[in-house]
């Protein structure tokens, strides 16, 4: 019964699926704000840099339930590499969150944070591409290569997250 509801994007979503759908919307919205703050920061308003950093923490925190849900879904579909993709993605996401929090809290300067956080971002990018390849037969999770690259590179994340949220909520 549960798997038939998950396979049918128009079926009435259960509570977990609704929550995951709202996590997709929330992380997408945080990303939109973060990207906006980043553009303003690079346009010459340094006060917007920390706002971008905070939005990245919110976005990545809300991405974790999505990653767990997708990993569980793919594992149930018999995709053994999904567990490794999930573990890899979680390491990257937690790394980004921790490094951004250390930057915001003044525990690490930007010059020392930039290298490790770039590696963590690349780990998350790898997870997007890997999970997408595993999702090639999944009607809920996008497997479009270009979209997964953009989502993993931060700037295209809302384009990936909002449609996923809509599909999960059956809208």
C-alpha cells in the first residue's frame, strides 16, 4: 500500500511525504534567498555575506530529510549504491552546515573555511549526480543530468527542489 502511494505522485500524500515535500519547498526558498543575498554581496554590499551563509545552513539542514527520504526510497527499489550515495551526501551536507556555522560564529575565518567548504559542496554535487543516475526510472525524483549539476552547484537548487516539493505534495 505504502509503495503504491509513493509511486503515484497524484495520490494523497501521507504525513511523512507531506513533511518531505515542505522540506523541499523550504530548502528551495532558503536557496532563493541565499542566492539573492550572494548576488547582493558580490554587487558590493558585504553585510549580505553572512545572510547568504545563514541561508545555506537553513537550506542544507532542510536537504537532510530529503536525502534520507530519497536514499530510503532508492534502497527499497533495490538500488544498493543508494546507501553509499546517501552516506556520501550526508557527509557533505553536514560538512557544509558545520563549516558555515563555524564561519558565522567567527570560529574560523573565511580564508580557512573556503577550501574545506568547497570540498563539502563538491561532495554534495556528487551525491546529486549519483542519486539522479539511480533515479532514472523514478517518476518523483528528477534524473535530468543538467538539472542535477545545477542543483548541486547551488545556483540551480530551487529549480530542482520546488518541482520535487510539488510532486511530493501531489500538486
